[in-house]
C-alpha cells in the first residue's frame, strides 16, 4: 500500500498529491519552484525534531545553571551557548511545523511551542552574557543580564507545556 503525501509549492502555493515512498523533489509545473511536504503529518515530523531539540536545550540549560550557581562561569557560558543552539534549532523546526500544518489545532500547538522555545532561547542568551560579564568582573551588567533572563523565563512560563509529539496529530 502506497502512502500519499501533500506538497505545496513554496512559490505560488499550488498543492500536489504525491503517491509513493520517500521524499521526492517536486517541481511546480506552474512556476518552476520546489514544493515542500505539507499537512499535519509533515508538521508532526518537524515538530518531533523540534521537540527533541527543545528537550536537549532544557537539559543543557539546567546543567549550565548549576555550573553558574557554583561559580564555574566559563563552563556555564559554554553550556548556555550549547543550549541556545538547541533552542534556535527547535524554533526553526517549530516555525516550519507551523507553516506546514493544515489544521488549526496542530498549528496552534506548534505556534505555542515556537513561542515558548523562543523565550527560552532568549533567556539562555542573556544568561550567557551574564556569565561573560561575571568573568570580566562587571557585576552590575551581570545582574542586569540575569534579570533580563529571568523576565524571559517568566514569559516562557506563560505558555503551556509542549504537547508530546505523539499526541500532536491525534
């Protein structure tokens, strides 16, 4: 039994149904642009990868916070940089999931995940700056950066927990 996948042209928006396995390159007959996988299933695949990156970003943030609190600022800064990279990747994947979703509930869950991951990404960027300022002996700037990070962490709490990937398209 062959599966059918929906593709939407990135140029003009024409939709194609493609039967078969794998991910073929679909070239739009209307405008010669490449079409991308589209629909809730495609959004779910992007979301799943974004969710993994998000969880790893959270883990790295927790580890870096522990190091920062114990005075290991250089190691903490590296951890915050790693967490920022994971959150950036998750935001990119959640953004792609939003663009590919067909149904409003899936789109809303993906958008909420994107917003929460963005807040956390911004927070770890500020925390990385706080560690650098601490290393330089600039305690006033370190305090300001840490307060900015706390503001972004509070903003992230305003969004519900992320939906589990397996529950996204149920």
